[in-house]
C-alpha cells in the first residue's frame, strides 16, 4: 500500500469553523485548446459556431441565475448579473469575431482576447477589482466549454455530505450551497473579497480560499480537514490529527451551544455596566443572522454592495427599498447606514467624468471625498436613507471624514436634501442622528471638534490602524506590522472615546478590532459604548463583556497605558486572556 503523507496547506481563512469530510472535486477536466488557421470560406461558419456558443452560455447563465434567486435571494442573484454583463461586453461580442475574421478558429480567438483583458485586470491595484479577473475567466471557460461541447461537473451531482474543492467557485456553483450536503469549501484562488468568501460568510460554512493548487493535491473521496479559523487545509490527516480536530470541533460546537444561551441576555459587565453589541452587514440577507445572534441593532451597514456588479448607479428608489427592508426587519432596533465608501477606481466603469484609476486608491478620491465631489450621487443615496427613516429607526454615518470641515460640508448637502424632500412633501425623520466614522488619524486627533457637531462617533479601526501605522491592511507582506495594541493606536482610541464622552456623545467601534475577543476588556476599560461586529462574532464578545467588571477593565487600561514597550502590553493582555480561558 502506498504511504500517504500528511500535507498541510496554508490559505486565506474565508469563513470560520472546522469541518472534516470527503472531497467532492469540482475541478473540470482540462479543456484542450487547439489553434487552427481557417480559410476565408470557413469564417462565416466559425462566427456562427461562436454565436451559438454565446446563446447557449447565456441560456445556461440565466437558468443558473433563476436558481440563485430562488435559493439564495436577490442579493446573491446580483452577483451573477456581472457574468451576464461580461457576456454582453463588446470584447466578447465584437473583438472575438474580429479576430475570427482574421483567420483563426473561435476557441483560439476567444482565448487571445481573454488573455489580453485578464492581463489588464492583473495590473489594477485595487484587490476587489483585480479579483474580478476570475469572473472573466469563468465566463470564458463557459463559452469554451460550449464551443467544445463539454459539460462541467455540477454541485447538483452531489449525493452525500462533502467538502467541495474547486479552482474557483462561481456564483453559479453557489446555488446549491444552502443544501445541507455541502459542509465546507476550499479553492485554489480567491482573496478575502472574492465572491467565494462573501458567500461562505453569509452561509456560515467553513471555507479556505487562495490555496494556489489544492485541486491538484487532493483526490475525489479523500478525507480532508478544513480549518476555516486558521486558513488551513489538511490532506491525508494522521489518526492523531483527526482525533485532535474532532475534539476541537466538539469543543467549538459546545462553545457555540453555550454561547447561544447568551443570545437574549444583556451585554453588561459583572458590575452592571451596560454596552451595546450591534452587527456589521453588507446586504439585506444577513439580517436573519444578525437577529439570530442577538444583535441590538446594526452598527454598520456597508452600502457599497448596492453599487457592485452594476452598469449604472443605483436609483433613489433602489436605495429606499433596500434600506426600508433592512430597517423594518431590525425594528425595534436601529440601523446605522454608512454612506458609500467607494474608491474612485471602483466607479471608473460607470464613466463618471473625472474618475480615473488611481495609483493609490486608499488615499484617493474615496468615500465622503467622492460624495462631496459628486453631490448628486450623494444626494440620491441620502434621499433614499431619509425617506426610509420616516418609517423605521435609521441613523446616518459618514466614512473617511478627515476633519470638521468635511463634516460640515457633508451636513450642508444633507440639509439641502432634507429641504428638497420637505418641499416635495416627502416624509423623513426630522431628528435623524448623524454620526462620523473615525478612521483617519487627523479625525481622531480632532475628535473633540467633530464630536461637538456629530450625534455619535464610530471608530473604523481597519483604516485607522492602516493609516496610523502606514501598513496596508490587505498586504500580507506587512501583516505582522498591523498591530491594534500599538501604543499609538491605544492613545488615539483613548483620545477619541474621551472626546466623544466630553461632548456627551456615545462612541462605538465597527472595525475588526471590536470583533477580536483579545481586545474586548481593553475597549471596555477605555469606555467604548458600542461594539459592532459581524453577526457570528456577537456571542463571543458578549461572553467576555459579561465575564469582567468595568473596574477590572479600567484597571487593565491604566496598567497598559503606563507601558512603554509594546511587548509588555501584549504580554499583559495575553496573560489575562489565558486566565479568562481557564475560568
Ligand atoms: C474600518 O475601516 O474599520 C471600517 C469598518 O470600514 P471598512 O472596513 O469598510 O473600510
Ligand atoms: Mg474604513
């Protein structure tokens, strides 16, 4: 018998949890591409063959979209809109045909055009847009398969519980995800913002992406372990590893069950200091999970999803309907709607004048800066938010404010929008609260001024840390320098929270730091009023809040603020964490 060697692959943790199961290999057989020169008399037939393949691909995609709509809902069905748009793009409908006319077969013409486009996508700085090259590749493969008359294996072929292993999972693959047979999935490619990661988190299925060549390393039916917490995939696990992971899985399940009991208990410390634990969401479908995990509101609704995969900007009505739906479901709690945080590059496909692909989009025409430059885009969203506020509990929050003047400028447009609605006789909440995200160091350092004119502050640590420490938040090469416990960050947090409180305003945090249980006691001690985290993280944070006293938390903060060495701070926090775990 051949000796099996255990192989541990490190990828990107896309969705938490552990699963052990058999592989269902989704990967296609190689599609062999042949280059053929064709004569003038064959061109017409070749173009027709290509057009037929497009028609078949379209029919396939429309049927898939209908299934997605039924199974996963509208928000996920939108992901497949992008696929249909690619199919209609002139690069497919015009350029490939032009190439065939030059005397090559359809398969080769398609391959050459896609190669060029994919190369241009690889040059884009922004991770989200760079990732979209996979969508183009997937559409290309579909057309190619129809040209070659080959069928791809479908997830609907599944007959027993499995872990799906694929090069990439397309929106069309995700249609069966809700069916309980799929226990987890892993892919060769993809990053944190890939469709695969978005879908996995929404469905709460453990997933690891970006494994480079997992499809080449596993066999159908083989048992693997997917550790979605650490981003690991273990092939051919030893009996000991399997045992350890089974135990770990049981511990996690027991913890989840234990944590579920906290759902309806208040988020308060042992000495009755009350905080709010709210949820971060990207789309309407997540509200179910928000409620089932016991959130007391939505602390951050990232509205960018409404703009992705679209050929036109969303209308006021789309904004209104979307916000109304979320906020109605959340009653009696409130929803904080963050106005768009889109970068200039992410809107370049909409052809807005003055929007170009930027070399440094994180510091470019992003978020509130973009809204102030294009007030009509801003007003359309504000009108949608305001109208929805007439019927539900909604608050507005501006992202990337860098100082008081930007807040005033944004508020001026908000007031104009309100005046227009009043004139039109359209109702809205006249007392709607307006908060500011503190995620730029200049805003943190002038938070006292901002707090006087805002109704609340919410710290966006994802950006605040990246700008303060000059560490790109998505660059794995400097990930070790991304340190939330850096004294500069702790001092900034103290400055912001104190500034909010001195102005009589509450202060929340919606960056990932709020979702990491290691920091919960420190944040409590600093005086944070609201923790806004992804729904699955809520019970874990609540457990920590309920296990400490505010006195202890304040003492911890006093102790670490005296430290001069970062290692010392980390040591104190880790020691506490360890003690907490053994309690
Ligand atoms: C943040 O920056 O912490 C934040 C919550 O916003 P985003 O992650 O959407 O930039
Ligand atoms: Mg941010």
